[in-house]
C-alpha cells in the first residue's frame, strides 16, 4: 500500500499532467499570433502553465529523483516568473514552452506515473 506521501506525490503529478494536457488543448490548431489575439485562450494557457509549476513545487525530492529528465527547477522558476510577471511575459518564450517543453513533459509524467 502506498504511503501518504506517495499518494500525495501522485496527486501532484496527476495535476501536472492534467494542466499540461490543458495547455496543449487550449493551443491546439492555432499559431503564436492567434494565441496573442485570443485573450481568454492566452490567459487560460498562462494559468495552466502557472499551475504546472505550482504542483511541481509540492513534488518531493525523492519523486523528482526518479524523473531526472523533468526540468523541475525550470518548471518552478517559470511559474515564479509568470505569477510575478517579472519584466512582463514574453510571448515567444510562452510559445516555445507550449511547443517544445510541454509535449515531452507529458511523456515524462505519464512514464513516471506508470512506474509509481
């Protein structure tokens, strides 16, 4: 039977996966310019990127060590930049995260959850 911390860790990993899938759903079939011109879709995408980072802050180190391909510190740092809007939010960076970082994150999270 999994311990309480393992169950809690799984909860946060599942949340990270859900929020990542939402990011892809919200940006599916559009380009960067379309995202910039759709305030609700843009805000929803940013919010879910924030939530991925927030959930990541609660994943214990022992779980993080089982998934070294996940850039845990970068995910949390991105969350902090988005939440606090340090120097504004760069659309190119957001789009790069959506296109280049979220798909492999989903794969890594699924693999980690399957091993848990």
